[in-house]
């Protein structure tokens, strides 16, 4: 039975898992009425947890338990306790094999979590906590196991049976069924498990990795959709090359598959080697698809592919760390889109989403930090703050330490944590070590919610050719956080004169000012004319900014700011100013000038 009271999960209560799973062998027999799942878990006590007599607790959501055996010995009712959510065995050896046989009914599963049917196909969604609806397992991202999955189903209705990793064996049974066994050589948490069965066709291609390995690429759809997969395939190949060139990340299995499914909650999902997409996020052709949809599809295909490293090879320790994989991967897909399309247009789109959705979230009752402290239902935390603000936090790290150190930090992060489940803190540490920069104060971006406000003013002394910029930062209270400490904010800026950017010394026309205190003043000498400050170029930090620009200032920025984003932003600000002025005029009973 479910608790009457919702239970709050707190980051501070995190404990290492008592048991590790070295391997899981799954045998899934798909049926119309009942699907039988047999599993064989190789379990052992986690030496790091130092809980020598802790009971074994496995998650399992409303499973119909057939039988349970420990080291080959069938267990009786009194040997275990199962309440519909947790399977508990009081006394178990230090290492043992637990076998279970359970029954589920995917055709009745409308949660779209776990194993379910979408039209004539079976598919799965296990992030965040769906695997517990398939079999008993420690359903937490810090338990990584080697998976082997055998899928059995009617051969005529389900000719295609897909799992994670490589297909190593297949066969046909006498009763009209067939089976395929998949083995994934990379240990993974169960949220990355996937299984698909259906009457699907595929668009096939291949990709040769930087080190010369050939990877088979397959996009599976219903036959009616086969003419809408070419664009996603092209985007996939571009993303694979880009990740090699920009992050030094190569694909690691012999095959990479995408499946398009009609009923799918999360736009798409990065299951190891077997990404599952909502059809709306993969199918495209020029007859039915707008330019914006093409771009969106390429971005999502890239996003899920990039998770193979930022999420799968290096995964999250717990769900409080969700932004570790999502913030970083959104940043990666956004840079991919910038590199393969228009950088300025992509930035404008991202900032528009941030300002309209994320700032609203951060300013309302749902405001939460990029790394939350507690949750009741993790499915409610797939938010614009975790994803988009999380991406901005990663972007700011690159802004502060520079592109070269950022790449070195990312290399260090992947090398050090490959095969591990880690935290946002581990990510920041790698960036600190690779750059030699202290990001102590910067960490507040992970723990403090709310959108900071920068109030900017300036003075110009023509006689002394001196320009001063004053910046004050503040951040409004958010639920549970009445007081905010100052953030470490990179403010990219330039000074614009009548003909464009002015020199700022040392041959530079642009600088990143670092704000760490509640207020700062910056002084610039040798400024021959009254400049207009071009503030927050490229939207270098997710903040609101106030500066008393005149309409003429904004017109000048629109005309000759060297930063494309800043030109667009000046236009937006000017448009709002003009509209406001017209509203005031109308409110005063007059007619605005044309
Ligand atoms: N993990 C998935 C994604 O963001 C959930 O939507 O790619
Ligand atoms: Zn993602």
C-alpha cells in the first residue's frame, strides 16, 4: 500500500548502497495477457558502505511474484517480505545469486513508465524510476550492473526485438515465437535499460569512428514512417563527428539504434545504445516539417546521442544530481546547434526560452536550485531550471575558465569518472583542477535558486577620458531561501562608440568582468568619447540586467555592437521601451505618434 503521506527524499540523507549488483540476466517473455520476467542478479555487499548486516532491500512496483530463489534454493513465504514496493530479505550472505520470476501486464500499463505497449509495439521508459515496474532491483542510479537481456515474443507480430548493447544470439522456438539475446558490455544503472519489440522497419547506415571502427546506425519506425527518417540519420552522424572533434568522445558499441514511438512521455530517452524517441522528435521530411522542427529534431537527436558520455559512461550518483547530466548535455547540444547552424540565432532561441520559462519558474513558488535539496516526486524535477539553467551554469564555467581549460576539465572529468556515478561537485572539481581556478563561490549557482538582478550605472569624464561602470547584484528571496549570498557572475562586456567597439587596452575590445561582491566599480582609461556599454554579451550569465539606456543608445547598439546577441537584445529592449511609451501616452488620453 502507498503511504498516505508523501515522503520527502533529502540529499543530506544520501547513503551508499548496501548492495552492489555485478550482473543481471533478464529473460522477458512478452505475452498478450501476461509478460513473464525472470531475472538472475549477482549481488554482493558493498564494502564501501560498511553495513555488514543490513537487510537486502530491492525496489519492485506492484510486481506479481511467482518464485524467488537464493543461490538456487527456493525461498518460502517467511524468508522474505514484499509490500508491493520493497522486497526485503533480512539475512543474506556477503555474495549471492537471487533469482526471481514475476509477472507483469504491459498492455494495462498506462503510466508510460516501465514496460508498456504503444500501439502494436512493446517499449520501455525507465528514467527515473521505471525499472522497478519490470523486476526487483536497487532502482537508484549509483548501482551499475552488467546487463544481459533475452527477449522472447511471437515471431510474426514482433519480428524485431531490441535491447541494450550488442545482439549476441538468436533463435526460433517451436511454438511460433523467437528470441534474441542482447549483451551490454558497459555497466549501467537500471534507468538506462531499454527493450523494444514490434513490427518495425529500419533505415540503416554506418559511421566510421575517429579510430576507424565501423558502427552500424539504425532508426526503427513503423513502415509508414520510413520515409521520414533520413534527416534524423544525417543529424546523428553529424552529432557523432562533432562529439569526436569538440569533446574527443567516440561511440563505444558496434550498433547505435533509435526507435520512434507514438506514446512517449519524455521527448526522448538516452538508453544505452537504444535511444527511444517520441515520433514527434524524430520524424521529419520537407513535405510536412517546418525549418524550426528540423532544427529541434537535430538538437534532440544530438542531445540523446551526447548522453552516451555525459550521462551514460559517467552517470549521476542520485537524482539530486540530475543537472550533472542534463545541464551539461543541454549545453553540449546547444553548442552543436550553434556550430552547425547560426550561433547567434541559437543563442537568441535559448535565451528566449530561459527568460520566458526559466525566469518565471525561478521567480515563482516552484523555484528550486539547479541541485535541489529535496524532492517528493522526482518526475516533477525534469524542469527548465535543471535543464536550461543547468546548461547556463556549465556555460558560465567555460566563460570564466576559457574554452581550452574547459576542454581539459571535460577530458579530466570523463577520464576520472568513466564507469562511475558522480555529483555536480565532481564536475566542478575537474574544472577547477584543469583550470587552476577557484570556483568555490561559483558553486552557489548550484545551491541558490532565483534569478540575480544586475543594476548597472556609469559615468564618463570627458576631460580625463575616464569611464566608470558600477554594477550591483542582488537576488530576490525564493521559497526556503530568504537571503542570498552574492553569486560569481561573468559579465562579458564591451564599449561601443560612434563607429563600433572601442579599445579597452591590451588590444582587447571585449572583456569578461567577474562579479563576486554585492557591488563593484570598474574604471577604463583612455576612452576618447562617451561610450555606450554593451553589457552581458552573448548572455554570459542567466541574470536580469537594468541600465538606463536611451532610445538613441539602443539604436546605436543595434547598429554597431559587434556581438550579434547584444544587437538583437538592444532591439528587444528598444521595442519594449517604445511600446511602454505608447501605452503611457494612450493611458494619458493622447494618441501616440506614428
Ligand atoms: N533523460 C531524458 C533526456 O533528457 C529525459 O527526457 O534526454
Ligand atoms: Zn537529457
